[in-house]
C-alpha cells in the first residue's frame, strides 16, 4: 500500500493541512457555518470535487461511462448525490443506489430527481440482484455509504452491500472504486477496519484528512489519498489549535535552502558524518553520499580507520577523517577527543553533525557517544567560540548507545534531532514497540517534549514532533523502504539540510518528505521489490529539482 498526496486548489501552498479527529472536523464545520459558509455550501463543493476526482480516476472522460454511486443516509450520501449530478451533467450514465433510506425532506434527493438521475434502492432489492448487475456494468463506483460519524462494526444490509462490493472488486476487470471521505467501515479516529471495509483505489478527503486514514490497519484500505478544498474559511481558531499536520510538497519547497548564482562550497555548509564500523561500512557510505546529494557544500566522514580505505574508494567527493578503532573495528572513546581537537584548532567549522549510522554497540562506542555529545561538552572548549549551536542528528546505533546512559537527554549540549525506527524507540524508552505504535503521534509528541529534541518515529507515515508539541506526518507509505540502509540515507539527507542552515525540526520534516518522494520515484521506475538504499541517492537531485519548481511568491 502506498499513499500519495494531492492538494487540488493550490499544490504549491506553503502551509500543511491539519489532520483531524471526527470531533475536530465537526467543530471546524460548525465554525465554518458561523463564518458564513454553510454546511450545504460545503456539501456542494465536496460533491463537485469528488466528481472531478472520479473523472480523473477513470482517465478524464466520463461520457457514456456507467457510474454507480452508493448512497448512505447521512452527509456522505448527500455529497455522493451532488457528485452524481455533476457526473450526469458531463455525460455519464449514473445510478444512485440507496443503501439505506434518506431523511425527509431531502433537498439533495430532490435535486437528483430534477436531473432525472436513475435511482435504485436496497429496500426494493432484497436479494441484491440489481446491485450485482449495477456493480458488474460500472466502470466507476463511488462509496458514499458511511461517513466519519460511524464508529460501529458494519451490520445488516450495509454490511451485505459492502461484502458484495468487495467480492466484485476481487473479480476480473473490477470497477475503479472511489471512497468519499473514507472507505465505509474504516474508523476515522482509530484506523480500525471492519471485515467488510473495501480496499479502494482513491480516497477523497474532504477539507481535512482524518487521522484514521493515516493509521494502520485502515491505511491499507485507503489507496491513493487526495485532499480537496471544500471552501472551509482560512484561519479558523478551531483549525489553528490542532497540532497534527500532513507534510505537503509546497511546504517543503518553501523551506529548502536557496542556491544563489554567486555561491561557493562554503555557502552550503559543512556536514560531519560520524558513522561506520567493520561490519557496517556501507552505512558510512550511504549517509555521507546522501548529505552530498542534497547539496551540502562539504561533507567529512569520520569513521574507524579500518573503514577508511573502503569508504575512500567509493566516496570521491567526501573528506575523510580516520578514527581510532578497537579490535572489532568499532570507534573508540579516543575518537571523540580527536574530533574535539580539530574543532578546537579551528581549521574546520562543522555546521551540522550526524552521529550513529553503523557505529555498532559496545561499551567503547557508548563512551564515545557520551564524550562527544553529552555534558561536560567535549566540543565546547574554554576561551573559544561555543560550539553548542552546532546541531546534531542521532540515528541508529547512536541511539542504541545513548539508551545505556541514564537521563542522556538532560545532558545534551546542542540542538538535536533523533530518528529512531520503532525498535530503537522501544530501546530508548523501555516501552513495547506495539504500545508505541498504537498512537504514533502521541508517542513522538510525549518523548520530544521530555527530551527537548526533534523526534522522528520512522516507518509508514513517519511522524516528526517538535518539543512544543506540533507533530507533522509524512504522506508516504512505501514498502520498498523496508530494507537495510534506507534509514542511513534519511539521516544523511537531514544532516545535509541542517548543514545548509535548516533547523533540526525543519530539516527532519523536509528530509522525511524528500526521502519518501525519492523512494516513490524509484518505485515507479523499478518497483518496490528489490529497491535498495543506494537507488535513492540518484533520485534525490530529481526530487529537489521538482520541489524547487513549486516555489511561488
């Protein structure tokens, strides 16, 4: 399953849409009405947007195409009836199938009758034989049965209708299936799914995506995710209070460092990558090369002396700093002093530091991490310019080693981002992985506040929290990234962006988006099976170029 993000009205917007619960969406709609935009207006806008999305889903032409709209009793069904009107107006052969009775009076049904939309009802189709015929001849089905207000298991005729839809979708030449706001049977708040919930091609989120669309297991049923503007007024207080956002390409584009024509390598910063060990030399390569590929002016790789000849043969653009190693090929604590001495002498000024990829896990590497990053600060010698403003990203074995040091976060001496995968997060926190994964946004928000650091919990829909409480979520879920080394590439991307002046939080949010977009490009080119970390490196400049084209204003 993958998710892609489309903002119809203004794809280059420099703001992110809020991710909402059902209660938050209700409050936004009520505030919208108080500000002069009625629920009826929102419905009309939503129906038109859904009709346009359905037309695109089947190739852009709907004339003489059979379309089936499954209509429920609530606002979702009303939105579906609006979509049916527009599709009929564009030449489609539309049937509205009422799964349950609509309320009376029903202005949307009245308008459907005026347009002479063919209407069938479940009440007149007890064996669902007419439904079977309609499903069999339709090229597009719109699921407008249940909306965000439903949180109970499907039952009765609604469940039977959805099971018939699922069965038809599993047969040869299935119709395209569009879910209006969310697939029926998916809990909008929790992501729980009923056994009869269909797997759709496209979900059109109305105004704001619901958190259940980005939460597993339900996210696997969503298909592509398209967020449409339905006319909610901007700058609502109820919107601004929400501290969960979906990262968009426009938001990232507006935060990328500029590339002036009169620049030189010093313009784009110097990243220090502390990575690698005898068993994990590839991690050092992937992280360093990623920092280069996202535009850092200079990159220095500090790695154990045994890794140096391997890395140097592959990394022609990188400066190398061999570090003392132990008998197992891991860096020793003395390496922290060597790095400090270079900074003290002043020949190099590092604008960002990445520590951890492939370092290994031992008493010596733990001592190294403590001396390098924790107070008393190794990189802040007396009578010299303080280095505590040099940001650091800590990943992989860097985090595993920190987990051995009690209250490590209280001794951090610089702006910090940490990027654990769920297993590393469990090691850091002592909380079971499954518990952390139940509410990923809440997990990263809590630990970011406690640690005073940006925290990115990697995985499908990577969640990035800043200490103040705002969480931003990546729109990407790509199984091709479930392979060794892709996390090292992400860390290098973030380090390269920090070297160019982005804050740890902005660099991390932008980094997870760039990483996800590059993976999507690779997936489209070669597929997701067999994708390897190094495939991402060549895609990074293409992703950056595409994002820069979105800059407006």
